[in-house]
């Protein structure tokens, strides 16, 4: 029966092969056919057998073919062609518009030329894995505008031409694993707007240019594992806005620029394992708000900032195993507190020796914590209390210090965790050595032999260029060998200079001290320092001492001496540098009294370091000091302000009349800066001081005693300084003498000379010298009574002999600038007398200088006794002074 069926099949086959229908459904003898699929794989074919035209899928893989172009170009219905593992040296030049998938894996193709693919090709999948492709010519895949998958894994591609993918807008998957790419150029992948997966694993990539991935709009997966990338920067992250998975394990990454993830807010999985990261800064992972898995295992991480994970509220799995983490868990409070949705946390195989009571604060949803591979000695009370949902705790330490502080964990393990994952045993006290922590009892515990710090390092201020030191002391019971480690900004101090010694405290307890010396301090030495003390039983952390580095102020702009004219504007410039920035302050003549400030003519510009005085006056003259001060010290720079003022007359000179034999005072009250030189002229001839001519008050007063007729005439006052010369004049008229009857016994001769000692309008000092003299006359002058006219002694310019008026400013500070710049000056007039004696003037106790009348005392009677009173008035008003025969003081 079976033989008859076989015979029937052969007969029908022969019949069909000779008919038209047989031509349509013919299947090569070397191949197997199933519907529209023709399988000719693994037949050691060296040439392509005749393939029926109806074939849509053809598998010629695992043969020895090297040229198939002519045999296959007739297959107009072919959609899938597999030529894997043949002897193809080139991509066949197939003019098949309908082919959708072409597989040429594991051949000997060395390049992709521009003539391999026909125009308007429908090809969607091109596999060229495991060839020897070294070169891809520019424009080689321009005709593949419908391509969706391109696989070039395991080739020898060293570079890709620019604009290679400009027409591949439909490409979704691009694989370039296991090649020899070295640089990813900017805009290399421009045009791949719909690419979702890019695989660049196992290359030699060590440089990614800024904008390398620009143009990606749909990228979800990027694999850059097993390359030589050293850092992550924002520049080459452009275009990865839609990225959800980034894998960069097994690179050389040691630096992540701040802000790198700003454009990757949608990232959900980030793998940075097996790199060279040593620290995680506060903003290292900023912007990764949607991250769910972060793998940082197998790095060199020893420093984690307090805020490192504060941006990852959705993180579910965190891998930090196989790093060098210690103090993050041992000393910090809540470094992971923001990870409230974390489920799995791997800290295995780090350097953790103790667990701080607040190390795991905030991990309320944690389900599994792996602490295996850490030589943990102590766990502070309540360290695990915040992890209310924890089910699995992996811990296998054999060095636990089972003191009384550890009893709490026995109860916690029984109530909260699965004991099968905890194999931790005690190492101290000796009686419980090797005992599982779950079996610890209260009677077995003792005092802690861990180090106790008795002197913490202190915060201090250090001046740049000098040296500083930090001291840390600790003790333990029993006292044994302790090691000190100094840390700065949560990292170990590199190449520290440390001195250690052991001393006895007042109670006789031994203590070990470590002193950290920081020579020639620079700005880089600023930060927070901490000492870590370790013995066989555990580790203790000191408080952190802040080292603030300050730089002594240094002037970069100093004020210079300035000379200006009155009415102009003065600018003094003063700026200093230092750390912290010095504060600038000003003083005038060593004090804080600025006339310009009182008159609102002064302005200080702190931002521009400028000091202005507008409408300068002579009262602004002085030494201005600029002080730059910061905590390191203070420096001072001085500048002298000189104000030039043209010489001028403060008061109009008045003509004078005087009786022959009396005295007269000519006033020339002046102002100007520098102080004008004053010269008196009589009838254009210089006045020479003599026995009757005296110059006082800086030559502003010319006193003539015993006036004679030849003293009459024109008196000029000529003043000169750098800005010019001016002259003013007065006319002196001498009147004939008048007879006076004097009874010397009953008459008190009064000579009152008022000297205006201060010519400025802000101060007045009156020196009133009252001389009392008595002279007995042997005989009286006899004059006929009818012709006798008694003459009163009167003021030359006033009808009231006892009235002395003051026309100076009412408010006086008795401060004399010596410039005579007041607009109002004290009036000074002579008093006519029958006889003027030459008088010696004693100057008052002020800073003004006076020119005494030489040898004046010789002209006074021996019984003459002057009475002197100095009055300093702040509000001077006219007063009337009365005199009697008795001595009186005004």
C-alpha cells in the first residue's frame, strides 16, 4: 500500500513538472519548501539552485556562496533573504524593489559601497553583523529611506561619515556593538528623528562631541557600555529628551558635570556601574525626577553628599554595592531620607563598620536592605526603626560589638525581619564571641570599648600663607591602639602632616592626641575638617570644625594727593582685594568729622570704590584715610586734599580818624588758600614794624601807638598767594590833640585793647586786657574856666564809649583754621586816650601765634599790674561794660 502511494506521488510530480502548473509550484530538490518559504540553508551550496518565482522567503544561510546577484534578481516576489554565514565579499547588487529583509551576517564583507541598493528600495531590515566591515562610504545607504532596523554589530568600523543617516527618518533600531569607533562626532546621527534604540556597546569610544545625539526625538534606549568614556557632560546630552534607559557601565567615568541631566528628565533606568566614580555631589543627579533604577555598583564611591538623592522621589532600586562607602552610613543623618519609594537597597561589600541611628531615615517603604560583606562592629539604637516595611536584611558581620547598646536589635530582628538572611555574630565581649546576634541576652552585655573623643577639633580662622593646626584627642576603656584619620569635606585629607602622642589626663586616664598641621595655607585648604578614631572595637567620629581661609587685604586702587580750587569736585579712588572682600571706610584727619558730609556735599560709591566731594571748600582741607578691613586685618592709605582759594578780603577796610598821640588799629581781615602773604604799605612804601608800629594776628592788624601827624596817609593791604594778588586801602587822618584835665588821684586811666584773635566766622576769642594805672600829678594844667571844655574818652567809631559790638557768627567753636575764610570778622578799633603806653601782649593759650611788642614792658610804670581774662563765647551778643576807679575784670 505504501509503495503504491509513493509511485503515485512520483507520477504526479513528473506530470506536474511538464505542465505550466508544475512550473509555478516547483521546489528545488536541494531545498525544502513550505508555502511561500524556501529553505536552502546548510547544504554546502556553491551556487544558487533554481528558485521558483513564487518564493517570498529564501534562506541560503550556512553555505559557501559568494555571488548570488544573477540568480536572485529574477525573484520579483522575494521579501526576505537570508545569506548568513557564506563567503560573500560584497553586498549583492539586488534590483529587487519588494525585498523587506536582508540578512548577511557572518560573511567577509569589508565595505558598504554606494551601488549596492536600488533606488526606491523597500528594504526595512538590514543585518550585517559579524563581517569585516571597515568602511561605509558616504551616501552608501541613501536609497534605504524605508529602513527600520540596521545591525552592524561585530565589525571593524572605526568611523562613520557625516550625514550618513540623513535619509533614514524611518530607522528605529541601530546597532553598532563590538566595533572600533573612537569618536562620536557632532550631528553624526542627524536625521534619525524616529530612532528609539541605539546600541554602541564594546567600542573604543573615548570622546563624545557636543551635539553628537542632536536630532533624536524618540530615543528610548541608549547603550554605551564597555567603552572608554571618562565623563558625562550636558553638551552631548542634547537630543536625549525622550530617553528612558541609559546604560554606561564598564567605562572610565569619573566626572559628571552639574546639570548634565537637565534634558533627561524622563530617564527611568540609569546604569553607571563598573566606572571610576569616587564621590556623589549634591546636584550630581539633579533633574532625574522620574528615575526608578540607579546602578552605581562597582565604583570607588566613598563620599556622598547629604542632598545627593534628594531629587529622586520615584526611585525604587538603588545599587551602591562594591564601593568604599563608610562615613555616609556611619556619621551622616538621613542621607537617603528623600527616597521614600525605595524598595531595594544594596550596600553590600563596602567599608561600613558602624551604622548611625539616623542613617536610614525616610526609607519607610524599603523591602530589602543588603549590608552583607561589611565588617560591621556596632549599630546604634533605633537605626532600623524608620524602615517599617523591611522584610529582608542581609548582614553577615562577625565583628559585632555586643555591648548593652546592641540589645535592642535582638527584639527588632524577631519582630521585623526574616532571620534566615542574618548570620551576624559577636566578637566582644569574649564570653559571647561567635554567638549569633539573635541569641544575645542582657546579662551578656557590657560597657563599650569603642573610642571616646574628649577633645574635638575647633572651628578657626586661618590667614592665607600661614600655618594652622587642628587637634583631636580620644580615649578608650580598655585603652589600646587607636588610629586617627583626618577628613576634609567628607573626603580623606591627602598627604596629611600629622603628629601623634599619648598623655595622661588629670584623672590619670591615658589619652591619645592627633594634631593635623596645615602649612602655608591656601584657599583650597578651606572646608570642614573631622577626625575619625578607630580601634579594634569600632569607630567614632568627631564633630566637624570649619576652617575659614582669609586673605590679608591688598589695595588695588589707592587715593592720591589732590589739589583743586574751591567750587570744584574731588574724586578719591580706593579699592582693595582680599578674602572675604574687605570693607572700605574713610576718615578725615583721623576722625569722622566731615564738613562736606554735614553740608551734604559728600557721596561715597561703594560699588565703584569712589569718594566724591562736590563744591569743595577750604573746610575740606585735610588728610583723608581709606581703610580696607576684613577678618584678616586692616590696611590704610592716606591722601592729602589741598584746596586753593584766591586771596580775598573778609571785611571792607574803613577809613580812620585818630587824635594825635592816641593809638589806632588798622584791620585787614583776609581769607585764601594757601594762606595769603600780607604786606602793609603806607603811601606805597612798606610799613616796617618799630617802636610804635606793631603787626599782630598774622599781620592782619596794624597797631600804631602815639600817633603822630606823619602817620596820616593812605595805607594799603596787599595779599598774595598762588592764585594771585589783591590790594585794599584805608585812609588814616590824624587830628590835633585836645586838652584834658586829669586828677590822677581820683581818675583811673583805662586802656582797653581788644584783640581779635580768631578771624574765622566759626570761632571768636576775645582777649581783654585791662590795665589800671595811677599817676600822681604835682600840678594841674590851668586853663581858664570859661574856656575849659571837659572831653570824654570815646570809641573812635561809636558814640558809646562803653559799647563793644560783635558782628561775628553767633555760634562759635573756637576752632581756628588759620585761613581767615569767614565772611564775618571781629571788629577791632582803637580807643583814643590822652596818652598811650606801649604794652606787652601775652598770647592766649591757643594754637595761634602772636607777635609781641618788643620791650613793651619797659615803658610801663613799675606799679602797673595787668588783669587778664580770656572768654570763649559760643553765642556773642553786644554787651555794655562799666568801669570804676577800682580794678575790675571784664
